[in-house]
C-alpha cells in the first residue's frame, strides 16, 4: 500500500529525515516509535504532502505521490489524524462528520449520511449522545473519537495517526485502539505514530524506531518487544 524510499527532509541546515525507508501493506498496522523531535511527525506530513522532501520517494499502491499537494493525496485515499485533535470547534459533531463524508462523495443525501453514521456511532456511542453538540464543548477523549470517526467515514486506503493517545485517560485510549484495530480488519492500512510504545507494538504487526531522523531499528512487533535496546530505551515503563 505504502512504500517510502530514501526519504530525506531538510529545514534549512537541519536534516529532519535522513534516508528513511518504510513499508505498509494493505490492512496492516505499522507502528512508528521514537522520542520527541526524532522526525516522526515530519514523516507523516511528508507522506501526506504537507512537507516537500529534499530527496526520496513516496509511493501509494505503486503510484508516485511525492510531489503531490496534500489535497490531491487526500483524494487518492490518504487521511491524516494529526496530533492535537483538530476538530471544527464551532460545528456540531454531525457537521464534523458530514465534512469527512463530503470529501469522499461530494453532496450528501440525508439517508446516505445516516447509513454511514450507524457503524461509527455503534463504535463510538458517546458521539451519538453528543451528536448535536458543538465540537469545542467535547472532552479531549470525545474530540479524539470525533477526529478518528471523521477520518473513518471518508474510508481512507491509508490512515496516518499521529499520537492518538496523547493526553487521554487509559479507558479512552483502549477504546481508540480498539477502533484502530477494527479499521485495519476492514482493510485500511494504518501508520501509527505513538508515544505508548508497548501498546502500539502490541497492536501493530511491525514497527520502526526513528532516532534523529533515521530508522534505528525495525522488525516484527514481537521481535522489537523482546529487543534489549528497545526495552531499555522505550519499553522500561508501560
């Protein structure tokens, strides 16, 4: 589904990414682990097309999308859920969801909208309870559910998730991760940047460790969970 080859990104004299290679198969969850400032968010933004690389390529289903702007990449089925829960605060939950569906199919009939909402409200019953509320009045966990549901309703081929657990209570994190797992089982490929390394690797089939802009380690999640370097650096407390 996704192939990142030799990706390098510079901000002036600073090299944020240095020859990064990453692959994600169809329906696979791949975790990206690393400390703050390692280049994880830059990687996600470059894949989407918000940041232009200095060198390297990004391929989606074999198609070169490296030079594409983010709006065209999104139209091809790439969706980013950024760190920080960016909801449309002055729109209701339903209006936020409609924005996600409209991007996929244009004009939206009420009957179709309601049909698309059903499985998402089943997955996130809190959103159904809050469906008429303005998004800025939701709790942090509810806002994260909303941005994830808004991305899901657009049915992306590739979903980029940047720190979905950040600042959330453990019970909400579990609900978010269950939704991510369910989405992958429906065929969506997922690239997951996550601070909770142990939880991310238990969810993902494979993982990459980004350190100072480079891939320091990669492999099957089980292998990384047993790697002494990984345990010492990222998995000591979970």
